[in-house]
């Protein structure tokens, strides 16, 4: 077979068994996030390009290399969202939610887009589940947000996950560290790829996010940012760590963890999986107390995180799903039909049952033996067989697939009969 169309590079189809697991995970995550006081938000996948230029920052890999940006017929520059924090802040301001009392807490589950190099767990269209909490500068909230992320991993049975925590300071103390870092980088500029050297002047912290082993090795030899923190940031960080201990959340205090996106300040954290995979990072987040103001709103403290859904599923399953070996979703009742009149009658019976049960009507025209095999593959508990004889007297053959018992049941009594088998 010669295929005319194929999906775009870096994208993928989610179907059958993997889709079932994804929905199960989403349900668990929804339950956890609701318990933690978060409400769901859905924003457009298209946003003004300047929103990400201002928030994520020029000079980052996301902005410089990975954004899908295009110009509309009207001359506007739009971008497929590469991350969600900026979109949530835009929605928070545009919908006047800064007038809400207390902390406004959102969660989201949805697709993001980055022109990245595809590999296991990394795609150009990928999905994230995450939270944003706006309106509080309390370090206790930081600890709760980290606890929330850990609860999401625990809810789906993810094992071997640990969180690394650090503080990257604030506008009061970070400039001195950046000045020293800039001098260090310029003294070692020959070890930095030419394409990344521009970051030294724009924001040298962005080099910590560079996907280059040489740069990572160079930066590992520089002093940690925690040595430059002001007293306010030190006190904030101490409360975060103490609260995490009190909550029983295991963590690694990692002074080398620096996230280079422009909007981060103070608390930053990253969740990693203890495995042999190259893609070990599952989630990341931090505090962004100045982003709302940068986007035109009032000074508003905030913190959030995002979890990579594909990476998490890969961690749960050890290897990607193979759609050719994947089964279809289970049903409770399977209706086997011989020909078109039988299928019409079978559909009528199915509609009587679908108010309470999941029902599949087989319209393939295969033999009843083949259809019965499919009923077992779909994990059905009941097989209904209809044919010309059943149509004449308005009955159906009902087989309990657990016991093998089979009876003829009047169509008018079918719902009760199925209820008895399912409840028995």
C-alpha cells in the first residue's frame, strides 16, 4: 500500500490502548488538582507572538529556534503556543481575574508546539499538564505547588521520581551574580558555541538551558547562585525546604539547578526520573513574580509548573505504544449480527441498553464465530446474538460470557436481563 499522506515530522497519533491510558491519567490528574483547589482553564493554541517574546525572552532556545510563528493575511504575527504560563497570564489579565480575592489557581491539560529535534518522549506537538497559582508570594505556596506536582505523579503510579529544588534569587541579588557569571563566560568564551554567545549579553542564565554538554560542563565549574542570594531570598528558600520536609515530600536541594527563562525568580524546581533514559526530565516549574506586571498588569506574585505528558507515559510504560499491537477499548455488551436486517434490529436493542451500559454492534458482516471472538477480545461480559428467527418473535439470544450460560430473552425484558447478569 502506497500512502498518500503522512503525519508531520515530530507529531504522532494517539489511539486505542494508549488513548485509554491517557484518559485514565487525565481523570486521575483532574481529581488531584480539584482536591488542591485548582480550576481548569483552556486557552487558544494561537497567541500574539509578542506575548512569548516578552515573557519567555529573546535569546532562549524556545524563542530563537523552536516557535512556530507566521504572519496572517492581516499582517499580525501569531505563534502556536510553545508553553502555557504566558497564555494563562494573558487570560488572567484580559478577563479581569486580578480583581478576584485571594490566590487564583488554574490547571490545564493540552497541546504545545515547538520545532524541536524529535526523539523518544520529545515531539513537536506535545502535551502538558500543569498549574499556575497567581496572587501569593508565600514560600508555603511554593512548597504546596511542588507537593501538588508530586501528587500528580503518585496518582498515576509513577515510581523513581525525585524533585530538585533551588532558588535563583530576585532583582535585588541576581544582578551581582549575573555580572560575575558574565565575566566567567567571557573568559571561557572559546568553550561556548558561537551560536550561543549572544546569550552572554542578553541573559547568561539562559545558557543553563542550552542543550550542549560542553556548556553544561563549563557552567558546572562556576559558583552556585545560592552563594549570591540576598537575605530575603535565603529566608524564602529556607521556608520552602522546611515546609517540604514537614509535608514529607522527598527532595534534593540542588544549588546548580538554574532555569533560564526570563520570567523565573526565587524558587525553581525540576522533576526527574531515575532511569537510564536520556530524557529523564519529566516536569519543571518555578516562581514568576514579575511576569504579570511585564504583561501590563499589576504587580502579582505567581508560581507554577508543567509536566510533560508524553515523557510521563514513556516513564510509566518503559517503551512507546505500538498501535499494531494495541487492543480496542473494552465494552460490556457485544451484539453479533448476521446481515443488514439483523444489524438494524441489533442497533435498536443497543439503544435500549446504552443508557446504562457500553455496547458494540458488530456491522462487519463476518461469521458469528469471528464476532464472538471479537466479543472476548473487547472483554465483553455479555454476547447478544440476533438473526431472522429472533427478529420474527422480537427476542435475542443472551450469552453470559463468564458462565457460558445462554438464554432466549424477549426484547422488552432485555434491559432487566442484562442488569441481572451485570450485577450477578
